[in-house]
């Protein structure tokens, strides 16, 4: 399982949107989207 799949799976388990997770982590929603798609891990 790739890291992006794990991030998405855990986010869904917690019933969080990408925006909510981004706010919690102090990043942007597009950053979370990129992580989940495997485009960027920074």
C-alpha cells in the first residue's frame, strides 16, 4: 500500500474532508490532494 492510499484511507475513517485535514496539519487542501494522488510528498 502506498503512502497516499494510507493517508486517504485514514482520512476517510475519521470522516474528514481534505480541507479539514489540511487545516489540522497546517497545510493547504491541494497539498493533501497531491499527497493522496502520489504527486508530491512534501
